[in-house]
């Protein structure tokens, strides 16, 4: 097995985006995000966490009581991150179904009970010249964390996005211009 230290990646920086459902997403790792996609601003130093979970049901044999098969009965892909930049877009994502209204320079957010709010989401992950772009064509904020108002600490908005499947079962796309993704042999020393 050939080891290749040049293929070790670190998520040094990046961005999180949201756009109205139905927005045509980018189809590569580096092109511009479409009009209507909003950069959600500063993300906490925890970065973005991708979670893949599966629920399974065990089938046990009568003869021995041993598990002879596991059946996947459900699965979910989600992305969790914390916005530390307060903006209209972030407030409206956090308070699902609520809108910020500004009149004469004064704003109000009438917080409503959460409603359905499916959107396009995307994440750029950058390590030098290596880019990974994750596109969730249809996702929704399904969990939020508590907001703490405290001195010496940014007001933060923790969001968990659940990716919903398309007709073919695809929940997200990952694009990259990273040479490590091609499977090419590492250079010899």
C-alpha cells in the first residue's frame, strides 16, 4: 500500500449557502453559486458536520437465535453547523417560516410556529487549491440549538439541515477538483 501525505486534507475554510427550493445548483466544485443563493456568513470554528445514519432491523434465526441478516429500514443524511453572523437570512432560517420585515430602517421578526421551509443548501470546503462542494438540492432546517445571549460570546444560531431524497434516491452531490479523488497513484519519492 502506497502512502501519500499529499492526499491528507484539512477543511481550512469554506462557506454555507441557502437558496430557494428549485434554484438550479452548481454542478462542479468551483463555479459561482447561482443568483438567489445566499452565503450565510461566518460559521463557528466547529465547522460543518456531515452525519450519515441508518436504522436497521435484525432478523434472527429460530434455530440459534443468531442474527442472520440486517435490513436497512431507514436512513438520513444531515449537516450541522453554527452561524455566528447575524443576518436576515440566518434569522429566517433559524426561525423557520418567519420573515424579517424592515420599515424606515427598523426591523421586526414576528416569530411563528415552525413551518415547512425546504430549500437548496450547499457547502464549500477548501484546503488550499483543493475544493469540495456539497450540494443538497432539497433540504430543510429540522433542528436548531438554543440561542445564548452572553457577553464575550457571539450570538450563535445552530442549524441542522436534513437532506431529502430526489425520485432516484439522491440526497446530495459532492463535487471536487482534488486530484486525490481521481484515484491516480501517488508520486514516487
